């Protein structure tokens, strides 16, 4: 994304008129370097037989939150009942300044296996966030739904993509912690910040009763914003999928009913690193999604052409 576009969006992130936000010292470039350091694993381009790790020795130092960053509940009170792009910009601002719980920076490997047309077994390992996007500290954080333009902007700035429906299914299947969906009343309030906070409290109660570390993969508590070829067939929409029941079947089939900036309490943003590993060898996820053979492992729709460009096209909406 060109510098002038970033400048425009940063101006939009200056919400002083609506929310008294204190300046922080972490740049977008530094945050991107943090995330990329988490996914560049030093494989030196040579085939790696060992299991792929998504850890980086310097992660703790690079991903430190600013000391004065506000807890999640404080940020949500500051936002109040602002909605849509205004709320999204406030959330994006917090994330880009490093105000996320530490587990968001500890990517988890997710391996999908299949068979090539030659009969050879093949695997693709992705590095994914263990949880849905959240702001705040480790004790006081709130999972934050976003409209697709804001989620796309954040993903592209940090070197990530969004998952496909097949990746969402794999996350649920491989999750260390699974909780049952807990829908709230589908009223006109379901897109409000107060609903976001209330559902987060419910999820936290569910998580506290489940065994497992927050660093481990968890699933079942949100629908996902996903990459899909339908986003090209129906531009200006958001694609959502998931919220798996405990029988492994999702409540939400793939849908593009809502406009791109729509977000309600049930939505979540799961990030997938833009670097993946095919049989241990690094390759961009964009390339994998384009490939006729490899795309079968990560997509139920066949190849997805130029996934990076697709996300960027939605990120531009956030700049307008």
C-alpha cells in the first residue's frame, strides 16, 4: 500500500475528536516486523523434515505492549456506542500500537494434509493466531469484531491473510480448546459495542471452564471473516463462516449476505500468516491458494487467485 494511502488512513485513525486517545510510540513498520519475525523461522530455503515451529526467539522483546496501553475494558468504554467504521478505526489504532494480549503474538502451527495427483502425500503448515483478535492486556482483554475493510487493512499491514472455510474447519478440528456456540438474542443491538463486551464475558466464562492454555488453539466461540471467491462475485460484501457446534458442523454456512462493513458480536478475526510451509519448505500462502494442486489443501472452492490483491481491494475501502 502506497505511503499516501497510509497517511490518509493514519489521519482517519486520529480520533481525538471522538475518543481521547493517548499517542504511543510503536510504528506500523515495527508491528509488521514483529509479526513477520514470528513467521520467518530460519529454514534457509532448504527442505525441512522437522515439524514446523511458529515460535521466534525475539518474539517477547519485539511484541511488548506499551506500558501505558489501556486495558480492553477501558478502551471499549472509551469507544462507547460508536459503530461501524468509526469503531473499527479506534480498534485498528489500538492493535497497530501494540495494545493486544501477549497470546496474540504466539502463532500456532496448523497442518493440513492431502494427496497430489501423482499420489504423493503432501502437507501444508500454516501459522495462525491461537485466538480471535483482541485488544487489551492478558488479564483484561476484549475480543473485537471488525468490518471486512478494517480487518483487511490490518491483515495486509501486519503481513497476514484471513482464513478460508477449509482453514476454519481445520482450526476447529485441531483446536486444543473447543467451546460451544453461545448465541445472544438476534436484536437490533447485536452490532453494538455493549453486545461485543457482553458476549466476550460469556466466552471468558466458557473458557475458564475449559482446560488449556490461552497460547493453545481455541475455537467454537465465533464466526470467522473468510477469504472466498464469492467476494469477487459479490464485491462490497463480507464473507462469514463457522461457529462450529460440538458435533463439528458450523451454525453459519458460507454467507455474503451482509455489506462489507457489517460486524456483529458473533464475528471474529482470525489471522493467518502470509508465509506457509509445504512439506517444511517456505512458500507464500497466496501462491498456495493460486496453485491448482496445493489450493485443494487450503480451499474448498478451488484456487483463489491473488488473495493478497483481494484483501487489498477491501483495505482500500477503509481509506475512503
